[in-house]
C-alpha cells in the first residue's frame, strides 16, 4: 500500500511507525508547517507536498491518512472523493453531524472507502468480548459502562486549538473518551437516551469540558454510565465494564482484566494484567491494534468492502458525543 499523510504531528509519528512495521510505503506527506513536514518525510520516506490538495490528486497513492484537527477533515475528504482516493481520518470524524454526513455521502457517491480510526476495536480483548457477546456467554446485558479518568497537564491545552469548540469540538469526551463511546456502540448497540452533566475548565485553562458524566440507555433496554475526564491526577487506565445476567467482563486499557462468568463453557478468556493506556501520556499506546486497523482498511480496499470502523460508525459515535454535550448544556434527558 502507498499512503499519503496529511498532518505530521504527534499521532502521525505513531502512524509512520506502524507503516514501517507493516511494510506500507509512505509515498508523500503534507503539513502547513513545512519544516515539520520535511522532518517527517526525512524519517519515514516519501515526498513533502506543500499543498495537501496536490497530495490527494497523486495517482501513486492508494489512500490518504488524515491526521489533522477535525475541523479540516470534511474539506480533505471532499477533495479525496473528487480524486477517487480512499481516505481514513482520525476520530472524531468531524465536528458536526451535518459535516459527518457530508463526508459519508461524498465517499459513497465517489465509491471510495472512508474509515475512522478507532483502534481499540482491534484489541484482542475487544475481539474476544465481541465474539462472547454474540454467543450469549454473558446472558442478557444489564449494564455497560465506559470510564476514562485521565490526566493531561496544562501544557497540553496550551497548544493552539486544543480543548476549543471551534477546532476540536470539545474536550475530554470528543477527543479522549470517544474511543469508549465507539466500543460501547460496537459491543452493545445503539444508545436511545442520554442525561449528562459536565464541568467546563474544572482544572485547566481551556474552553470546553475536562469532566463530563452521562447516564445512558441502550436500545436493547440496558443502562450505562459514560465518564470522561482529563483532570484526574495522575490518570488511570480507561475501563469498559459489561454486566449481564450470567456474569461480567471488564476491559482495562487494551486488555481483558476480568472475566467472571458462572458456568462458562466457552473458549478460555485471555485475562491479563499488563496493559497499555494513554492515561497520562497520549503517546503511551500500543502500535499493534493500530497496525491491525490499517491492515483491515487496506484489505477493505482490496476486497471492496466496508472497513471495520467506517464513516457510518464514526457518525454514530459523534452523534452520542454531541448528544451528551447537548444534554449537559440544557440539563435535559434527550432521546436519540
């Protein structure tokens, strides 16, 4: 696979490392800061392209990997659609549902693949729990929760655009805990009702929330809790807890850390205690699930199928996040 990257910041370095290990070729990279972009291609290969539109038009690129802030992603996807280039973007897919829908529609009309990075779908723990839930090993699901109690220093939010409504669309929920939102939707199903509250700039100088809590109801009748913060010192690994009539599964970080199921007769659960998490360092994440998602996206292109985390999936995760914000802002229980 020949890949072109737009945006060469911190997360692009992780992507570059993954491409090296996978044997994918970084054909080109673009960044509004030329010096940063040139340093990236010096490390990972390929050409520096000053104008990202020229990168999208290059015929030697199989897909475009977008590592920019979310406010710029709709325009990039539109350009990829115009040039018939497959494209994957960082989470969240966009800042508004209208923009996200426009991206999904543009990709569909151009017959290109649109993927959204949500690498925890590809953790061994998630793969196991997803299969176990499909087999009914936890029984009827009663409760499914996501807890993200992380820490980010003030210097993190001192970077231009960080934690702002206009550029990032919010704070701890849309930028960090959207991974947990996506996993709950993936494992449990659609959310039907939300009631939320938040604290804006509780512990940071920033525009948006660094503490947010929501009680949710799923379409299947189960209930749940969403907690997200970047204000908890020193930061603790994120958790997904799923409780059914037959037992409980807990995913901590990227590992299954509890599997307590009565009379369980399925495959042994891969319970572990060593784990990777970005709780206090956004770069302290495992490359393996990211590599798996890149491989899935490449195979989706080759096999002409939807990637495992598609534009539609990104839309649904954004819908829940924005509904949490709306509920917190209005102090109301909201339906989806």
